[in-house]
C-alpha cells in the first residue's frame, strides 16, 4: 500500500535523518526531472554529502518571500522544496534547474541543500544511471522538442500515464 505524506511533514523529517548521516529513500512526484527521474514511479536515495557540485541532483529548501508583505517585514518566508539538478555553485550560492524544465531556475545556499541523490531506482527496483547532466544542460534549446517526443513515445509504449 502506497502512502502519501505532505512534503511539509515528510521533508523536514528526512532532513533530520540526512543531518544524522543516514540515507533516505522516497518517491518524488512531478515531471520536472524528466527524463532522468519519473515522478511517482522512480525511487531516489539521498545522502548528505560534504560538498555541493555542479551536476548533482539535490533536494533543496527554498525560501520564498511571503506574499503581501512589504520590506522590512518580508523577512518571514514560505518554504518549499525541490529535487533539481545543480547547474551552478559560486561561493555559497547554488542555482538549480529541473531536467524537465525549459528555462526556470531556483536559487538557494549550500546550507539549504538537504541531501544529494546517490541512487535512482525504477519501479522494478533496478538502478538507473545517474548522469551529471552536462550534455542535457547544454542542449536546453532542444529540450522542449526532446521532452515532447519522450512524453509521446512513453504514452505510445504504455510507460507513462
């Protein structure tokens, strides 16, 4: 039986385990990491690594400005979580982008990176290769077409919903 737990409950608990040096596994949802991670089907295993590197797939906490607040009270924030690829690291600043995204990015600090994907398993428990995503990143202009072909071929073959 599959259980769904709200991210605002699950991820802080996972973060505590990762800080203790434990590995955590969960099934992410969404399509932002296609074609490398299939939301709702693949399982990812995370560990807190000593450094954040370009190409890592990282679970990060994002602090978004609270709506309808004007500075300086806007220091309160809403928190969301993403599992996206690290595309840049400069000092403590980290830029993330989903592999299935065409152009939007997120920003956080290295302290906001809760864990790094060390393994991806498909629905049958078989390991999938973890790539650094360099080629995929550099062909961003073609992603829209490639992702459309991927979605269509998956539906034709019955792999995707």
